[in-house]
């Protein structure tokens, strides 16, 4: 093994460790991918995690903005094959960009979403919410299909819809925690029209209005899952079990919320335990056995 190859292998292992430790739902699907797509998605996840950490570990808006700008510049260098950083993240990410000729647009859109969060993004209208979902989640779908490969020009628009469905599920699941952190992704105008505040929503008062708002967003998430259903048949057959596993995990989360919407404001987060997610991954693994060769 050459030094260069060894360095890349070690960098990919580093990104796998990050993904296994921090991707609570995605890891169960990603580990089903064939190589080199599996390691490449680990590298991309590690990149996303680093971008999130810049915001989450902020020591002040201006310093964070400088760090985010530097991160964006290094991202462009990596995507263009000009990055010579010895950080294992950048080694793995640069190799992934080279292997799959990644388009820069989704990554830069994600970083614009990070900048909006840094400026304390305001979700006033439903369109504001959809813009947020497209920036932080649909972009992930667009990157994934670049790595997976697809054979239909409709795939990118369906990946956008799937990302919106995933992010709406996250928003519903995390609504109480977000409000406690002074964030609310339910549009402010919708709450105002209902005569409610974010605190009213998580206090579930009045109950009928709170339930109506949440049920409306459950229906919207379901419609995006359904609209994006053809996506599975458009990607590389060897990668379909991964998308199926990730979608099944998120869809089951949504259906648990739908069964008892009030649960989202209780102390315990709505979640699938590790055993349940492992069972979904095992079912997907059987699907992988009958999939065609990787593209």
C-alpha cells in the first residue's frame, strides 16, 4: 500500500467513525452501500457534521462567520481538486469529490443555509420553511444521488421532495427541544393566525389548535414522501436498499408522531430504538442481496 493510499484509507476510516458515532438514523442505511460509495458518503456526512459544528460551537457571530467563510473556501478547493490540507476530513472529502466529480452547488447551498442560521433565520411563512428544508436537507439528497448514480432526469426534483419530507419529520420530532432553544420552525404567521405562540404550541394549548397545526404538517410531510416514491427505481439498484432503509426509519418516525401528535411536546423524544433500526437495516440487506451490480 502506498503512502497516499494509506493516508486516504485512514481518512475514510476517520469519517466512518464520525458517521457511526453521530448519524443516529443515516448510518443504518449508509453502511449497506457498496464501496467506494459507502466511504464517500461517510466523508460527505463528516463534512456536513463539521459545518454544523461550526454553528453549534459558535464563540461569537463574527468569529463564526470568518470560520464558515474559511470552511467554504476550503470546500471549493476540495471540490476543484486543489485542497492540500492534511486534515483527514479534507483528504477524504477531496478524494470523494475527485471520484464522483461532485457538483459544488448543493454544498454551497448548504453553507448558505448555515449562514442564515447564524443570522437567526426567521421562519415567517410556509415558503420560508420550505426554503429552509431545501437548504439543509434537499441538498443532502442531491449530493446522495450524485454518488449513488441515477438514470432519470426527474431524480433531482424527487430528491428535493424526499429531503423536505425528512426535514419536516425532524422538525416535528424536535419541536419541543427547538422551542426551548428559542427556535421555532413552524411558520410564525401560521401560529399568529391561530392566536398562538411557540410556547403555546409546546404547552399544547389550546389543544385543538395545536393538534390541527401539527396534523397539517404531518400531512404535508406524507405528501412529500408519496411524491418522491419513484426515486427508488431511478437510482443504482445496489444503492436502493440504503435509500429504502433511511426512508423507512424516517417514515416510521412520522407515523409514530401521527398516531399521537401530543407526544412531540412530552419529555421523551419520539424515536426508534437501535434494535428496531437494526431490523430495518437487516430487511434492507436482504434487498441488497438481490440488487444488480453497482454502477
